[in-house]
C-alpha cells in the first residue's frame, strides 16, 4: 500500500471498531495471549474473526465512546514496530464465502468481493486523540445474496505513541465541484496539544489521480501550491500528501465532481454521439465496390458480423464492438469538465436483446426504469450512430434485459436486476466461452438455421425440449445444446441452434404469420448441408422434420401432408474480403465460431440465388 505515517519506535496500538454492529463481548475483559477476536452483527448472521498475525496480547473495552461518533469497542495490544506503520491482520467471515465480502478503506476497495485474499497489512494513524480527524477508516462489507443477506463491519485503526508527534491534514476528505479550490493545512498533535505547521516546512504533493472514467489514463485531477491551496483540473479522485523531512506524514482524499451550474442536454449528447461514433466500414466498402455481391443486399449489421469473421477491421463494428465504443463515449463525456453536465441526472449502461444475441447501450433518467424511459444508442443495425426510444428498440430485439455478459453483471445500474439473468440460460455455455466451442467438440454436432415468421421447438428422444413453446416463452431443457433467435427486421426471426450428434431430434416449425420460411442443417462430422429450401406456411400451421445424424436425407412433412426431400450439398466456403477459409481454419472462441458456421449458410443461400 502506498501509505506512510510518522515513524514509530515503540507504540501502543489502539484498534477501534465502530459499533454499527453488536459484539459478542458485553463488558470489559482481557484475553491473555489471544490473537483472534470474534464479532457478530446485530442479527447474528455472521461471525467476523479478526486475527492479529504477530500474536499480540489483546485487551478490549466494548463500551468505549468517541466524542461526536458514539460507542466503539476499544481493542488495544502492546507491541513495538520499528519497520512499518502497519499491523498484520487476517479477516474471516463465517457464514459467507470469501468471494462474498469486500474490504474498503474510506470507500475505496482494498479487497474486492471476487478476490480471495484475507490477509492484509493495514496502515494505522498514530499519536491521535481526536479520532474523527486522523482515524484510518475501514469497512468489511458482506455482499452475500443468500438467505442471510448483507452486513457491515466498519472499524478504525489508530496507534497511540508516547512522546511522539502526530501530523494530520485538515480537511482529511473533501468533495468539491470542478473549478473550486481547497485550502489544506497540516496540523500537529503531541500529548494533547495541537498546533499548525508552517507551510514553509511542508512539501505538498498530489498523487494517485484517477479519472471518473476508466477509459481515461494519465489524468491530473488537480495541483497544489506551496501554501496548500489545491486547484481542481479534472473530474475524479486524487490524494494530497504532506511531506516533512523527506517523509510522508499524512494524506487526504479529494473527490472532484461535475459543476452544477449548467443544465443537462440529452439532445446535445445525441448530437456528439452522431459526430464521434464512426460509421462502419461496410458503407465505404459498398460504395467502393469491394463488398462481395451477395452481401450487398443484406442488412449492414448482419453483413458486418459475417465480414468480421475474416476481416479484423470489421470486428469493432459488431454489436458488441459498437457497444464498447458507446460506453467509452458516454464515460468520457461524464468525466470531461466541459461536457459532464450534459449527462447530469442521467445514468447509462449496457443492455441486450433477442435472448442475449444483440447488445447496445441505454441512457435514462436516474432513478427511473430504463425499460420504460430509456433512449437506446445502437449504431449496429444500419452501421451508423442512431438513437431510438426503448419501445422502438424492443419491437425489434425483444425480449430485452440488462446485459448478462459476465464482465458487465452488477457493474452498471442497468445490469443489477437479477430477473434479467434468466436470459443468460439460453445456452449451456452462457458464462464460459470455452464451453461454447466444446458444444461442437470432437463428437460433432448438427448446426441449424431457420428464418422468417416461424417459431422452432426441438424435442430429443427423452422428451426434453429446446426452443419456443409459444410466441413469448422459451425452454432450454436439452443439455449441451444451444439455441437463439434474433429479429430479422421484417417481423420474423433468424433462428440458430446446435445439437449434439448423439441423438435424434424432432423439430416443429410453427408459423405465427402467413409467409415463407427457410430451413438448413449442417452436420459438422460429414461437412454436409441439408437444405429444405423456401417453403410456404400459414399462421398456426406446423411443419415437422426429424433430424438424424446418420441420415442427411430425412424429409420434412408439411402441414398439408406433403413431404420435402432436402438437397444435400458439400460445405464450400468461398472467398470473403480477400480471405479464403476452410472448416479447419475456423478456430475462433465462443460465439464467433457459431457465427462462422452461420455465415456459411448465408453464403450458400446467396450462391443459389
């Protein structure tokens, strides 16, 4: 840790735990040679074990009172350190997994909930009688979503040293708007006597600057002059250090926020979005005549996804790539002094639609339901920056949810609804990309594609089902299988599925409107594509086909009783954007390998046309 305090030769360490919880001890007592203190929250949900690693003799007084703050437990132990102003502590929470709690220092994480460390060298303040000015504040926060729920254990570490000076900066924490200044002062306490240090004896330093946006590096949040006057320059957090005689004697935290003298303007955000988010290369290549002819009549977003398989320059313009660009754009606006006010009162976050198959970003008034009030920023569909209401977006990409990608879960307010994670179950490998690839694996698979105004429901030999049971409900009972659907922009769906080559399957294709549908299946073991062509179907009618890995010529039974014998073709992947791929060349992780196979279907379709 980058924390330094007054050098201690011999000291008496005082550890004070804030009594927002109830402790097991109910009266002053002494634990001879004890190394661990057991503490409980008021409801007895968890037991917090704090172990002092060096075997100190511990005394504690549960009735200790600090002026202006209330009751504390005073835990003291005698020892001497002449190397660092830290104490070695191990923290355990019985009843909660180590990944269900975090350790914070003044609100900043020392251990995040997903980390597994439980041993810390915690800095403490020294020579301090007024704890509210110089305490090192920590909180153990339990984040469990289990039946016991959450709990907090806040505490302060303070060391009292005999006949030593204790320096502390005032204010110790300050939140100011951009453009404002702070006057810092270094004070000294010795034996209860306080004095102010002359600025000529202090070297002031600003360090540990961090922008509000995680996408902006090397940002200087503010500067400080010889008189301790801090001037803000950017929006974010930083630390002010006071140095004397070559040693850091104390530090203070500063948070610089967006100025409040200007009004929010979402229309201006949209204007900047349309200026700063680039169009995808598809339009440029189309005008230059560089788009492969069958792709020239496709929706630009779908064509871009297919091109991205063979051409890296298209990768950042897939829906996921564009989502990242928009999140960076909004984050930078939020953290830029001259523009941050534009989003004042607004929140934003990643969202998904079409059962996790499509991704975008939503902006919405803070404290409202984004699924009702949101404005969606989605450049993917037409490969240019477009904004639309959430209701318009939902019409095309229903059902909608907060983005269930593992990297986004609970990171944004739009991704904190646990009900949304039901959509993550649309594939067995929803959280693990490597498992997506293994769905095809050495055993091979049947990979299918369907399109237009139909729902698809697949049943295996054990009666388990995968797909749409009706217009609004999906089922995912077949293990080691995959299915998803995406709106095709014309009132129908594009369906994709993967089935293991170890069973036979009955497929029901049911129309929810009058129209034509297409259906393809590829066997990855044989490389054969069985094509049932374009067929007519009416609302409520069902076509049926039995898929057999050993037989690529099984007929499709139409609603009128007639049968369609599929055309069987060998898989051929033509040249796309200057790159020729074979099945063996496709070694892409996760969903990309699925897109590679689906690209083959579209290529074959356009070749026949």
